[in-house]
C-alpha cells in the first residue's frame, strides 16, 4: 500500500538515527519495522497482569481521632499553618 505521511520532527530524527546506524536498510523498511513494534507493544499490554496495590492497615495512632480535622492539621502542620 502506498500512502503519504506527515511525520513529526522528533519521530523523523529518531528514524534517521536508526538509518544512520544501518545505512544499507531502506528508510521504508525502518519505518515499517518501527510501526510494527509499536502495534505489537499495544497488544502486549492486554496480555500483562493488571497492577494491584496491596493495602496495609496502619491503624489509628493512640490518642488521635479523625473526628476533629482542625486538631489533626494542627498536629501535622503546626498551629501557624494558615
């Protein structure tokens, strides 16, 4: 298939650097390989295990109550926080 693409400068710079490292390969081949890698990496995300956070119960510090937010802020940040 033949088509015209407008490639951003940073992408073109990266592709040209790849071509400089192996000048025997045509630019068309380099672009196609980069596109294939990108498309295949999006498929890899679907196969990955989802990231899960394991919660840890810290409990309440003795003598602290979450009922008075102003008091908690005074303890955490000091009475002159405003």
